């Protein structure tokens, strides 16, 4: 008898998510909520139009055996909400999956983990790819993916995430606008935050460390980069702005990138603002290459290994109100023209200002102290101006064969008043240099001032200094004396000139009669005017026929006429500036009295 043993093998399939999924592809077309379990996905998860999937405290294992065979699709009209969950790969650790959020869908992810997502830098294979608007991704961990978060859409909020140790890029915006990337911790990836052709975005309060490139903008405009911290070493760049305009880089901290610039603008970037950043211990603090019309304002730079602020082939930039300490070259310009460097404080640097083949740059209102080698170092061609800037005038070096020069200038402000302290308008001010060249001739305005002037002290080249000081200055106005003086211009000067008038007062003197009878009275009218300085004193005297002189008041009657003869009336006045005028006239007193036809 032959016995036959029949063994029937069966596999038991457990349904997940309340029976919504068991195996193969999972298509969500209605509202499904899953919580507190582990789901092994042996196919593609697709949320279709009208589908609404919620994961809460879910571990989703995408169990493919090769890269990209399985993944997650949030299709147009579909909704996916992930919270307190973990999405990763399955049994085959080396097999990565895709995660694509399509345009027109809704997506939110918070307090969750995503790992082992994406396997190349090609679209559809990168990692979490967001193509829809208004997504909210908050307080998640993105680790060991190819790219962390790749955004192709607008108005998304990426906040409070930990995006580290990804193989490619951490957070990327590609043709994505009006997004907010804030409060994320980013590190150990190829690129920290990278914007490509993306405008009107906010990058706020992120910490980026140990990435090949920290924060990069390419062809991206109107971005606010505020309160971010970039800690080295980063390999290529800290903050890198390329072919971009109208971006504001404000109050960021960039430190310890010893092989790269802390902030770099290049490739015709223009009209960007770099304001109030702390840039410490980098290769170059702030570097502009082939960029123009940018403003570098109010930054604090120190201990950068090559230069604090460096410009190359850049023009019409404004570098204002920066503090630079302990630099090698504090400010370095190579092949740069028409830049303005204003009100910068430079202390304890090897070379405070380095100029090479650069022309018509203005260094104004700046202060250079404690230079270790040279305050100013010039190499090659170009003529540059130092205006109202203090430095050691003996600490200027020219490289051998250099044909350029520096011109040292100072401000001249001049005010004219009269002896009463009144503003004197329309007063001519003329200035001649040491070789009698007329520098300017102009009239004061209604306030008594001339326009502020920039006056040359000397021009220095490799062959030495050519002095333009001492100057001769004349201040003139008709009716006033001339003030002529010598000015030795070695610093900025405010000169106050007081002119005295030279015109005597104008007098008026008249009598009511030319002849009166004895013991009669006569009205004496007199006045004095002075349109410049004013009347200081005046007097009226009457000399009698006896030779006695008496004082009298103007515009009153004189009655002391008991003596006959000729009386002389003299009126005089002195103005405040000492100019004197006098005027005289006479009248006669007669004794004619008729007594019965007898003339006595």
C-alpha cells in the first residue's frame, strides 16, 4: 500500500489600513485614514482625483527590489496628509523609491521621517518632488535620500525640518516662486539651499552646515535671505548669487568657510543688497565678480584669510558703512572702475586698501587705523580718489612699474556772515591752488554757505607726491572789505569768514528855516541809516557864534538863540564796522525888531 502525503502551502495576506490595502498597487479614490501600524507597500501608492489619504503614526515601507520600481504618486485632485509617520524602503535596503506630488494635488507633511527616497538627479527620480502649490512641510526629518525636497511650484511653506545627510541636494527650488523656506536645519549634502530661476522667495532663519555649497541663487530675483547661519566648512560657496538681481541678503552669519567666500556675487548680478551680515573667518568675506550696481552696507567682517571685501571686474557698486578688522586685504579691487567706498572702518589689517588696474574709485569718509603693512597698496594702472579719509600718509606702497596714482582730497565748507552774525548771500568766494590755478569761484547762497567742495591736498604716484596746497582764498562783496587768506588743506575744514562793511552811513540833515530872529526857535531834523552793519552811534552839535558847541537832539526845536550871528549845525554817525560820516549846515540869527520905524 502506497501512502501519498499531500502538503498544501497557503500564504496568509493581512489587510492594512482597515482593509483598504493588502498587496500590489494601492489606488486611493476615496477618503482613507490610516494610523498606528506598519504598512508594507508591494506596488505603487497612487492617490487619485477625489482620493484623500491620511497617515498618522504610520510606518510605510516601500518594498521594491530595484530603484524606482515602486513609489508614491499624489495625482491632480488627490490629497495626502502625513503626520507622525515614517516613510522608507523595505526589505531590499538598496532599492530606492519615488515620491511625486503632482500639480493640482494637495499635500501636507509634518513631524515625520522620509528616507531612502530617490536615486538620481533626474526629474522623477530625485526624492520628494513637489509640483503643486500651497503645500505645507513642517518639522520633518529628511535623511539618506538622493535630494531632500525638490520644489517646482509656488507658495509652499517648508519650515522647521531637519534635512541632512542626503546624497544630492537638500532643498531645491526650480522655477518656483513665492515660497517660504524657514527655520530648517540643513547639512552634509551637496547643496544646502539652491534656487534656480525662482523669484519672490523668502529664505529665513535656516542653519546650513558642511555642504559643498551653502545657499545658491541662479537666475533668481527678488529673494529675501534673512537671519540664516552658514557654518563651514562648505566646499564651494557660502551664499552664492549668480546672474541674479534685486535680492536682499540681510543679517546672516557666515563663519569658518576657510576655502571659499562667505558671500559671492558673480555673472552680472546687479542691484542686490548685502546688509548687516557677520562674515567671519572665511577665505574671502564678500566677493563680487563681474557684478555691478550692488550695495554692500553695514556688514561686520573679520579674520577672513584673503580679503574682507574683494571686487573683480565689477563697477558702480556702493560699499558703505562696513567694519573690517584683522583682515589680510581689508578691501581689494582688481580691474574695477567707478565704485564708491564710503564711511568704512578698517582696523588692524595687513593691507587696508588694495588697488590693481582699477580706476576712478572713490574712497570717502573712511578711517584706516593700525595697518600692519600698508594702508594703501597700488599695483598697475588707474587713478583713484581718497576723500576725507584718514590713514597713515607714509604707509602707501606702489608695486614696481605701476603707473597709477591716488589723489588725496578733503572737504571744504565755507560760511560768510557780517559783523552782526547775519548770513551774507551773493558773496563771491574764489580759490586758487599753490600754482595759482583757479579751482572755483562762486557765490554764497541765502544761508551764507557755498556748496561743499572737494579740495586736493596732493596726488601721489610711484615717483612721489605733487602738492596742490597751500591755497589762496578770497571772499569779496561790494561795500565790504575783502578777506584774503592762505589755506593749508591737510584735513577737512569748515571755514567761517566775517566781512566788515566799508560804506559810511547815509545822513539826512535839514532846518525849518535858514534865518530866525533873536530868541526865536528852529526845528532841526536829522537821521542816519546804514544798510549793511547798522548805526553804532550818532551826534548832533550846534556851534554858536561865540564858538561854544552844544549837543542837541535830532528832530527837535533849538531855542538857545539869544546871540545874533551864524550858527553851525553838525550831524555825524558811525556804523558798527567803524565807518564814519558827517554833514553840516548853518542858519543865522538876527536882531531885527521894528520900534516906530526904527530898525534896531
